[in-house]
């Protein structure tokens, strides 16, 4: 065999072995589903899964960084890498979780059920896209809503995001490294921060992962020269449809897109006025798209009281002084109380973001130094995205200084999308320049080691786990069924209590948000038992009967992860020992108790 074909054969063999490894990993994960609540989806996945995924990922990255100019083998390697990473991101699906997301996601499940039953029209919901798609899957494919709302955020939206990250870089760079680097950067899932951006049913998170689609169409429109009206050109029309469609995914993130469009409009106007020959001035305009999106977004917000009242609240909060860092300070206090370090937790969650941000600075510095005059679209696009960071940064500060909980991390999640794209361009430029100074073997080894290291850092923070002081968001089938039985036979009078804020999310999932927040008036809605009462004087605190709902996830999270920080092991044990507390339901994952108060 001659030396020119031998490397190709080795790469093909490596890819074949890699696909066999990832197939074995998927089979192992599927054939060993979760049988109960798992505190960590990482620890619960079988060893075979991790061996297969790890081997596949190493082989895939090795091939991709070695032959970026071989489209067939490079794309096969990217497909293998994407399969391996998405297997980790999609672990809740692979392990057969009945549902994933014990907070907002259960409320979204309730909304989806209301749309399916006809109680709620899709246009009555502020962000109906994921609920509509979930119902389509149910009607056309027989996929249960509980299942569909796990598959969509954990598999479909992440896969779309990865593909369009690669397409974005290929659209604005003529480097042979652009597409593979783009896909690999997309696989880092930089926007996922586990604070306000998740792979759960959470429209804001889905909108952020959909943003690369909008940006790809934006880049193709900017670089397409046509004398036709912008909304009549192929990419101009698609960009208009995508931006308007994003309103249905989530208006808040759509506002980020609108700010980006306006930043481009202003940048182009200034360039045409002061530097008419600069590439910043000659690309297609987006003023029509910005105007169209403004009208649609304002009209949509105006007819949804939830959004308009939130906007009014933000303004009033800013005028009143707001409350900054409330969520972050609370989280830092809790982590410190558990013996952890807030600074270390920050690095765990944002180390990848910091690395990609530094790479973005490389691309931005290069573009500024050349005054955005590079013939390819790279420098002008970097200029546009850099300009967009100004209004986006202002938006972040507005939410930061208003009493908006952790919403500023949503803005941060959106900001990291263009930052990651610019970071990919920076890495592409670094690698292209390094090719002139390093041998192919040394460059491949360095680039491969870099991606594997950052991937490992990022993948361990895609899902909540004890590693980041968060309990797995798994909702077991027994927990759903147990709550359903409780609601069916509830007497309608006795308050239903639980740990923290009680079972209100399950109430919204079962009855629907509209009913739960309307005339239902479920006794005990959003009522939790205070920690000291639960731990010490539960039987003497209440003067009338109470129901107490407890899930296995409550016990495991509070006792094993949080070490009794709010609810102690003794408090849970007392539920089964006290003569005044009677267990009415128990299916292994869910228990319902009735409390008889002291005479």
C-alpha cells in the first residue's frame, strides 16, 4: 500500500471504530434505563456508555483536526463527534426519564396539555413554539407530551444549534478550518450555564439555541448582493421568517436579535457616511428586517399582559433602585454553607465561556487592526457582532439592576452565542496562521488536545449534578402518577404542603397553568413547610389537618446533596415514626402523608 493512501485508510478505520464505540454506548445507555430518581445522570449512566462515548469523541476529534480539507472524512468525523456529545446532552432521553425539569418545565407541560385539550389557544401563550411543536409530535408521531418536551430541548434544539454554528462560520470565512471549528465550538454548548439556560423545556433556552439559525440567515443575507427588495431575496425572506418566528419561541431573546439588527443598521449607516468604501458599508442592509421585527414584537407584547406587565415592572424597579445580585448572592451563601467555593463554582460553569471569550478578543483585535477591510466577510461580520455587544450589554445591565431574579443570566446566555461565533473565527485564524509555522502533526495534536479539554469541562456542566451543587432535574413516572392520584382523590379542602414551595409545579402540570392560577384555588398552592418546622415541631405547629407530599427526589436532594441544610434526615424519618402522621400513598418514589395536629 502506498504512503498516499495509507493515512486515508487509517482515518477510515478510526471512524469505523468510533461509530462502533458510540453505537455500543447508545445501546448500553438505552438498555439500562433509570429505575428511580438519580441524583446525577452522569453517575447513573453505565460505564460502558462513558467508555464508548469517550473513545468515539477522541477518535472523532483526532480525525477532524488532522484532515480538515477532506470534506467526506472530516464531515464524517464531525458527525461522529456530534453523535457522541449529543448522546451526553440527551442522556435524559436515553435513560428513559418520564420527564425532565421539576421547575418551570412542569408548568410548560401544563400549558402544552391545555393547548392539546383546547383550553388554551396557542396565540394566548406568550411563547407557544415549543408547546406547539410538542403537540405536533403527539398528534403526528404519537409521542407523548411528557416525552416530546424532553426530546425537543435535550436533542432537537441542541442538534440544530451545533449544525448552524458550523454553517455560520463557513458562511463568513473562506478558511478550510471554518466549518469543522464551527461545529466543534458549537459542541461546547457555551450558552448553557445551568443558571438560566438549560436543556430542559424552557422557551428562553430553546430560543438561545435557535439563535444560530437566525444568525446564519443573517450572514447569508448580508453577504448576498441583490438589487431586489430585501424581503424578496431568498435569504432576505428566510431571515424575515426566522426572526418573526423567533418571537413565538421567546420574545425576550427576540429582543436580543432586534438589538443586534439595530446595531448593524447603525454601523452600516455610520460606515456609509464616513467610510463608504469600507466593507462595513457595502453589505446588504437589514433596516427592513429590523422594522418588521419591531412591529411584530411590539404587537405581540402588547396583546400579552404577562410581557407588558413585566416591562412595566422592570421600569418601576429601575426607578425604585432595584435589587442587584439577589439570586447570585443567595446562591453564593448556599454554596458556602455547604462547604463549597462560589469562585470555584463560577469557574466550573463559565470556564469554557472565558476561554471562548479570549478567542473572540483575538478575532476582534485582528479585525480592528485591519480596520475591517479584509475582502472576506470575516472582519465586517466581526465588526457587526462587536457593535451588537453594546446594546446587548446595556440590556444585560438593565436586567441586572432591576429586580428580575436570574434573568440577566438569560441575556448573558444569548450574548455568548455571537461571542462563541467570534471566538470560533478567532480560533480559525489562529489555526490558519499556525499551519505556516507548525507541522501538521503538531498542529493536530495541539488543536485536538484543546478541544478535548474544553469539551470535558463543558460536558460535565450540561446537566445539573452534585458537581455544581444542583440536584438532577429528573421527574420520575411514579412521581407524576403519585401526584395525579393525590389530585384525583383530594378532598378539596385540606392544604397540600411539601418541602420548599410544595407541589405547585405538579398542580400546574396536572390542571394546567390557566386553571391553577385561575378559579381552581387549590388549598396549599405554593405553600411549603418551613425548614425549622419540618425538622423539629411539625406535629405541633399546625392547628388543622394537612396533607404532606414528598418525592424521592426531595429526600435525596435535601439529605444527600444539601446535607440537611434546610430539611434534615431526621425530619424525613419522623414522617414515618410519628403517631400523628399517617402515610396514605407510597409507590416507592412518592409518598403522601396526612398530618393530625396536636389537640
